[in-house]
């Protein structure tokens, strides 16, 4: 891991909470990663969350679980949750082998991800409410 650079960071971009996972994340980073994604989920001033993985070179199964849990929590809250690449070959392989490419909303770039969060939010706000939701 590169000591001069934070591995996890949270910012805002065009009403989107952006969480950056960088370098290598493993079991030791689980709490920090979970807190960052939880903070993004509860950011009422934004339309959704973008998880930018372009600079992530390694993640283990615990980090994949953190991402999947965040995805489920965002779905429960009806809040867009999108991942952005480009993905390091090891990360792309982790997603392919585990089959999460069919579950997660993946985009190729940061800007594509921001646009996708905004589009999902617009679709959500323009769709009629379903009874009981």
C-alpha cells in the first residue's frame, strides 16, 4: 500500500457522493470501507453513491462483501449505487468469478458513473409511487 495516499476517501461531485477505494484493501480496511459507504448512504444532500474503483489494485472477499452489503442497503433505501472503473484486471476477475457483474451497476469511467447515478435518481423521482412503498 502507498503510505502517502489514503486508501479510502469520500467526496462529492455533481450531487453524487463519491467513495474512492484505492491501492490494496483487505480485512484490515473493512471497518473504514463500511463507514465510508454508510456515510455515503446517509448523505441527504446527494442523489446517490458512486464507488470509484479505478485506482483499486487489490480487494479480497471481505471487501467484496462490504460492496455487496452497501449495494443491498442502497437498494433498501431506494438510493442509486454505481461502481466506476476502469477496473484493474484483478478486480475485474474478482467480479467475474463471483458473478456480481449481473448484480452490481458497473460503469467504465468516473464520469459515466456520475451520469448513471443521476439517471437512476431521475428515473426514481419521475416514476409513480407503488402502493405501500
